[in-house]
C-alpha cells in the first residue's frame, strides 16, 4: 500500500531558504516535498510503499534522515510523524 508520511525535526536555529531547497532536492526522488524556511524545524512529506503504518514510518524516517544528511542539515530529534494510507 502507498503511504504519505510527514516528518518534522525540531532544532534551535532558523533554517534558511537555501537549506530547505537542498532538502527539497534530496527528497524529490521519493515524491517528497520539504518545509521549514524561516523556522526552527525542517520537515518533509514522503511517499512510500509499505504493508502497514509502522513500516511506512520506518522507511520514510530512514529516507528523511538520508535526505537531511545529503542536504547538509544537522541531525535533529524528530518532533512529529504522521502517516496516511491511500485508503484512509
């Protein structure tokens, strides 16, 4: 099943447009979009294929971490995760 998973990581400093654009580029391959310009958090919504919500969150979180690292963003604690299945 296809899942849309939103993930947000909370930090202490404000993230720039350039940083979030780099994150957007990094999540684009996963059908993702990024958010966080001018805020103290950065986030993404990713599309993943998974049999259940738990696996969807696990897969999306791994991709989110990979994308954040590729974008040169600091590793931050995840503050919010939500997953919505295509039949919900």
